[in-house]
């Protein structure tokens, strides 16, 4: 099992939206991290957000999503799907931040583990 936490803030840092999702049948931390990235991307698309900057504390996933190469790893299908979705949203894509700057999303991910 894994938990995903997504927080949406406006350009001033004010909370706009968020979600917590429990994942089952996951096999690795990188898989959970890329699913979190995809969840945030889908949320932005569903809400019609544009000019988006996505932040993640998972450096490996940020680098993978920024790569122009096709990801042929086990998590590659989710990576490639997320990259495809990102082309439909204007903005800077994914950037790396320290975990200490990602505290609310991290706590939401832990909360998601207790969702029924």
C-alpha cells in the first residue's frame, strides 16, 4: 500500500485544493512517487489549471519526467502517460524541492494510508 498527497496553491501560496489517495498493489516507492505526480497532473487538468509549476521531493521522478527519452523501466508506462498529460498543461512542469518544503503533501500521503 501507499499514500498520495497532492496540494494545490495559487501564485501567492494560498491553498486552493488538495487530495489524499490510498494506493493498493504498489511495489516500490518510485512507483508511488510517479503515481503521485500523475495524480497531481490529472487534478490540474480536471480543474483546468494552466501556468502550473509542479513540485516534488522525489528527485529521481522529477528527472525522469523532464527527460525526453522514453522510460522503459517498470514504471515507464505511468511515466510516459504523465509526460503525455503534461503536454496539455502550460507551465514549467516538475521541479524538485526539499521534503521539508513539501510537508503538507507528505502528511496528506500518510493520512491517505488510513483511508478505508
